[in-house]
């Protein structure tokens, strides 16, 4: 269910007063078998560029992916990008990347993760700056085993690292670094400051952002509660950017 002060679940303030903060995987684009296999249609790129123009550049992507990957899939499209659940933020195009000071995770964990996922065809490790992700979409039977091992790692350093469930994945990441932090930081600076934030997400990792959106008296949508699929969201964003009534 959306979190909004409007009587209509999809009604927005004027775009000149709105800031869009959008998740990527499972929200703007459909989930793919592997992170590099997602498809970004030209129509989506056009929609986001139009939306950015209509809302005075107040368009950001908040993703678990590194900023470089969002740049690859959406080149020169969002004004700001928060990557790795808020561990890195670039507040404007061509601006510097703000990085949180992160504890180094034990390399032995990563080595063990590579060995474990290598035992299942369809499972793999995605390394990030502050941690890594155990993907098992192609090997669902690996999920419980990977979870058990990851929980063992985390138990040895509970103040430094947390285990975050995601869609067919387990992510090891620094404690206290989440998408809620990204929302707070983005909303402190132009062109997002003093606007009503609109966030859309699809996963448990987006709930931290949604809690912050509520604090900012913004509007939060979830897939599939508010939009059944990313395709439905894309159609709504296209109509919104074109000034049509969604």
C-alpha cells in the first residue's frame, strides 16, 4: 500500500514541487537472471529524461548497485545517484562521489563465498565496495545453505556487518548503511531540498528508504502493492512525465 496524504493512491503534487527517488532493479526494470542481464528500453530512458526535465532535475536513482553500473544502464539520465544502499552518493552529474567510511570485510568470507557458490550452477557472488551479494536465483536450493553460512560470518562481527535478505539473494553489508541514509542525504541538497519526495521500490531493502520518505512527509509506492509490475510503473511514469493523468 502506498504511503501518501492524497485521497488517490497515485496522485502527485505538481512536478515543480516533486522530487523522484527511484529504485532500479525490480522497480524501473524487470528482475533478470543475473545483474548484467537487465534490459533498459529506450522508452524508459526517454521517460526518465522527460521526467527529470519536468521536475527541474530532481530525479535520483537509489540502488544497491554501484554507481558505475547505474551509469552504464542509464547514462547521463538521473541527476543524482546513490549506490550500494547509500554507501556512495553522487549528488550531481560529473560531481564527486561521496563515500561512507566502511569497515573492511574479511577476505576469507569472500573466498569462502566464491567456493560455495561455485558448487551450484546458477549461483554467484557479486562483490561490492563494502561487502558482497550471494545470488542464488539460478539455484534456489542453494539459498538456505548460503544463508546459514552468511549468518555464521555475521555473528562474529554483529556491530560491523549485517545480513540483508533480497530477492533470491543474501547481501553482506556494513551495519547502518542503508537506503534511508541515501534519502536523508539527497533531500538535504538542491534540487531535492524543500520538495515532496516520491519513492518507488520493490524489495525489503527499500523499506529503510520508505521510512525516511514518511519522515519527510513524502509519498512512497511499492511494487506489487501499488503497481503490479515494473511495466505498470513505467507506463505511469511515462504518463506523468507527459503531463497526462495516470
